[in-house]
C-alpha cells in the first residue's frame, strides 16, 4: 500500500522551492503545472488548501458567478491564448471574445473624482458614465469645464492632467 505524503500547511508554502511546489501540485491536481512560477503555484495551492478547509464556494454562488460572467459585456479572453489552452479543456468549452473599448482609456472610472488646484481653488470634477459633474452642473467634456473655469479654450485632459496620470499608470 502506497503511503501518501501529507500536504503542507499554507504557512509552509513560502519555504518550498519550485520542485517541491510542483510535487504538491501533482498531489492536489494529478499533474504538474505547465508554468513553474513559484509565486503563482503558492497562490494556487494556498487557494485550493483554504477552499478545501473552508468548504470553497457553495454551488449556488458558483452558478451565479458563471451567470454574471456570461452577461458581462466585457469578457477578456485573448484569442492567441486558445492555442496555449490546456489540452483537457475541449475547444467548444473555451471562451473567446474581443475587447471593444467604449470609453476613453485616459478617463478614470465613473464615480471617480478628478481634483485640481487652480488659482488658490480646489476644483473637483466627478466622472459620470457619459458626462462630468462640476459644481452641480453636468458637462459633456472636460474641455467644456476647463473653458467655464478659465474663460478660454483648453484641452480638458491637459488642464486636469488626466493624460499624464493615464501615462503614469500604464
């Protein structure tokens, strides 16, 4: 009779090297992970051990998450990764779609605030889904707000420094 090795505790995972992590992965999932990235393996194994201990997600929650994911308009699956998919996953169950950009990538998410100091004033602009709000009024663009504040035409992204923030974030 084969004696199985005990699984390590989550706290022990940081001390394991790549070969040891692959051995634990083999025990848990029946195969080595195709990528020997220690950080990724630690996270995957820790998640699995914690889910096993705590019971994981209830089936109702899993099904609800799947239903939400199917309804979300932005599902990111990069087409070229289909060729790298795991052979156990049938192609008809692999999901592919393209990303359609519907917002200017330089803009913060709706609900965000853009704050700028200008002539001893603090300007606060709220980003809405399809507009901006400044001092209780809705504006179609940041340029319109900048023009209302300064009295001259400005590029709204430049005035509020949004383009610099977007470049710094990427």
